[in-house]
C-alpha cells in the first residue's frame, strides 16, 4: 500500500488525534467510575500524545516550510 506523503501525513495526524481522544475518553470514564488517580494518570497522556504528533507530523504552509516561528 504505497501512499503519497500527503496521505501518510494525514493518516498519521488522524491516528494521533484518535489516540488523544481515546485517552481523554478513557480518563473521563475512569474518573466517573471512582478511579480518580487512574483517571489523572491517563489524562496526562493526552498532551504527551499531541506533542508526539506535532513532532512526527508538523504542519506545513504552501511553501513547504513548517509554520513554526510564523506570526
């Protein structure tokens, strides 16, 4: 299954976002079932997952350069 780089980047972003949403949802479920400490632990995964996603697949503008440092 050969995909062009744009499709691979889109799939990577979708996977990262899905993992973050799943982690958030699990955290909410754990919290409301009385597992507060586990909920906090799992909830801390969300920013880590999103940071990993920003590192793996940074956003790019039309010129091909990353948008970091743009104002």
